[in-house]
C-alpha cells in the first residue's frame, strides 16, 4: 500500500470571496475531542449555537440552525421547501450566485421560475419584480443580498414591500453578507434567510446557517406534497434541531465546535462593530486600489459589498500570472472573475477574521510590488498611503466623539 507524508498545508492569507482565514481560537476549537451527536453535553451545546445564530440573524425565529451543507445547500433547502408542483416564483439575478437560486429552482419538477435580471455590477430594481409578478400568483421572491461574483450588495426593504403587495414570501441569500452587512431578519420581515459558515462568520466551510419565520413554518405544515429532497426536508431537519432532538443525520461535530467559537467571537465583538469594521476596511482598500490607478468594478459606492471588492483588470494584463505571483511570493490569495467576468476582474475578500487593517495594508504593499513587476505604473507607496489616510481620518473622527 502506498504511504503518504503527514499533512502540512502552506501558510496562506486568504483574501478571496471565501473561505476566510480562521482565528486561532477557532482552530483550537476544531482540534478538541469529539463527542457523540446525541450526547447530552452536545445537545446542550448546539442549543448555544442556535442562540448565538439568533443574535447574528437578529431574530426570535424558533427554527434557526446550521444545516450540514455549504451555502449552496442553504439555497437548495430554501427553494425545495418553499415550492410545490404547479407553483411560480421570481428570482432576482445579477450575478452567478443569485442565478444559482434560479437554476436550483428550475430543476424542480412542475414549477415555473421567472428571472428578473440586472446588468453585472448593478442591483435588481424592485419595480421590475413588481412588473414581472403582474397577473401571476407568486410563491416567493428570491434575492441575494451579497453577490460575490460581482461584489454587489442589494438593499432588501424594497423587495419586502413588493413581496407584501403580491402576497409572496421573501427568501434572502445572505451567504456572503451575514455579520458583514447590516441585516435584521425580524425587522425586515424576511421569511427565510440562509448563509454560509466560511464567509464573514469566519468558521470552517461546511455549514449553512438558516432561519425560518412563522409564515414559512405554517406553509411547511400546509404542504400538500412531499418536499422534493429527503436530506434538505426542513420538517425532518427541524426534528433534530428542535426540542425532540430526533435523529436525522450525523452532523459535522468538529465543524459545529468551530462555528460555536466563531460565533462566540462575533457576539463578543458585537454586530454593529463587525458591520463598521467591514465597511471601514473596504473603504481603505478601495482608496488604496484607486490610488494605484485601478477602477472598482461596481460603479456606485452604495452598491459595493463590504465583504468582497471587485476590481477591473487593466487592459492587456494577465489575471492568472498576477494572482499566482501574489500567492507564491507573499502567500496571499485573491480570486479572479467567474462566468462572463472571467479574466476581467479581481475579487478581494475582506471577511470576518481577515477584515483587519493590518491585512489590508499587507495586501496593498504586496500588490504594489507585483503590479510594478508587471509594468503597471503608479507612484510607489500610493496604495498603502491612501489606505493609511482613511484609517487616520477614521481614528480622528472616533477621537472627536
């Protein structure tokens, strides 16, 4: 039998749209001994995870839990539990991941999905949703709050208003925005909201936090047909995470340990502080990027997602070669574009643990060196200097308070 060496991953600073680098406290939690998933201690501990998730989602929803799945599993769970054969839904599409909700829904038997689209780098207009719903009985409106393929953030209140007008549920994909962007599930009356563990929460990949409101719960009880998925049938999943703790599947115990610690760190910081930190670090990053003569892909500053910044690649410059040099020379990973934006943009993630001033400055310094090597010209030190000025101005404002 062939033998292999001990696992020894390279040290990386991950500045991609996910996963994010982990706090050392989360890494320690991952290394603690596992216990059985029906152990009384574990049962009590997952109740703490649910309580912290309610704080992060800002909800009192009974059904609030981390699914044993990636963020895409959250998409599938929301869609398959919402729709029955013969029903129609509207999905707002302005990038690859918002489109994923439409693709997942369209694969269901006997349902009709209406896509309401916006150009890449822009948000969907709620009025377009209103027009698309005219004369139709729409079961839900699906919206992606943080579209990581483009770096666009969508304001949700207008979509809640339209959903109320047409008598539809509101489903929100907060995979890349939860904990990094203001979100209040109860105040904004979101019927289903799901996220991913590996983004601004900075837990390991493999869990999809989800919260389900009372209207959606009642809809589940009133379903006339079985959910078109066994694994993602919320009625069964809720039996494990509910008061009965009935067996459904073996959850990823160590990942839940890691998520508990990541949530504990987030709750210790406070949601508003986390939102402010993500926005402040993005402003510094963009100031640095612009000082290097580069252009953000999203034109309207109000539409820029704080957790992922997209940057246009200068004409004629190789995307892959620049990213590879950053990785090999400095151990820093950023992402390129996907889908129609492949080779056209860089995507820089500042999520959770990696949304720190020291990492912004470290990245800009390394990026300057790589860009100069590739004959992209600017005043050396301009990027770091511009970011430093943003931090200095912010510190002065805080001092005056």
